């Protein structure tokens, strides 16, 4: 059987999906308080790990085990269309898992641990017997942690040469991971019909579009309120707290429109409100950078 074309492999690995974990990695690197000078190769390796390796692995795994659903929702994807023939989708997923582990191992024990958790969640999300995506509560949690929290911690650990980051970095990573659960819910609106036919319990299927959209808005907003409170009252970063507050208020205004027609407007909100969400992540990272003790 002929090997797939490189273009089809690249499409399978979905470069457009690499941005969230790469951005979270960058936020973690910023929040560490360490200067990037002299560490460019290490930073580049970390970005490669977060996006083109671990995230790309999750995409290959998902497309392989979702090939029957994709045949309904998106038949032009590489596997259902036949451009990734036979078992090649599975082979690519395994190869990318091994490459991810190898690079993570070279970056230190904490990075290896974080990458390993992310890879385990990637396989559990899509593959039987766990197939966490069958339950929107568990599946969205796995993706949110893998896309936001783990790359954030990894970015900080890489900058700290594998040392354990400050506890406030873990707090921010956890809060933005929780908020990302709502973002994942909005992403599920694009595949409601196929999910229903294949009996996948995404939250828009389980709760209905209106209730799922309201839940997503609450889940996205509450952690950001907590971040503002911590920046303002707990960590003394008033200016950063004000900036994140303004971004949150803008999101609330956009959410009001989203709720008028969530199925139609979910992609619009992903391009507007989610952009403000991730910008708030970076502002919070800079706030933590300024609030941490100067590196020795």
C-alpha cells in the first residue's frame, strides 16, 4: 500500500489546531519570570512539542478513531476520503506519540510528565474503551487540560530548566483550563448532527444548543472573574487586573449576542470572544511575571 502524500499527512495533523497549546506554552514561559535570552533553542523545542507534536498527535488519534463520524460530518477529511489509506492514520498517530515522548524526555522530568499526561488524555479522548468524547463533560475536560493547563505548566518548566514552577503558575493554568471547557463546548456545535447519529454525547447533544451555550458562557466567564480577583486582591497586580476585566466585560457583551442563536453564532464567538479570552491569558502571564520574585 502506497504511503500517503505529505500534504495529506499535514492536513491530518491539522496545523490550525496547534495554536492554542503553543499560545498556552508561551504564556507559561512568560509567567515563569525567566528571560528568554540564551534559551531560544529550548523554547523552540518546547513550542515544537506543544503544537506540531503533542497537539498533532491528538488530531491524528482523533481522526483515526472518528473516521466513521467524519464520514458523515466531514467526508472530505484525509482518512474518510481515502487520501490517508489503510492503517496509515493509526501508524502516524503512534509515530507522533513516540516522537513527542522522545523530545519531552530531552527537556526534563517535569516536561516529560506533563507531555505524557497530555498524550494519555489524547488517546483516552478518542480511543476505546475510554473514548472520553462520548461524554461531553469528561471529553471537554480532557481537551481543555491538554490544550491550556499542561502546555502552560510545560512552558514554565522549560524556562526554569525543569524546576517546579511557582504555585501561582499552577493556579492560573488550572483556571484557564477550566474556562477552556466552555470553549470546547462551543467547538462541538459544528458536529451536532453527526454526533447525534453516532450517539456521541457532546454537551450540545446532551443539553440542547441553548442550554449548552449558556453553560459554556458561565464556564468561560467564572474562572476569569477568579483571575481578576487574584490579580487585584491576592497578587497586587492592579493594572493587569483592570485590563483582564475590560476583556471579560467585552466577552460578556459578545456572549449576549451568542445566546440569541448559538448554533449559528458559535463560530463567530470563537473568532471574537475566544480571542479576547486568550489575550487575557497573556496579560495574566505578564502580571505573574511582574509579581514573582526576581530569578536568582
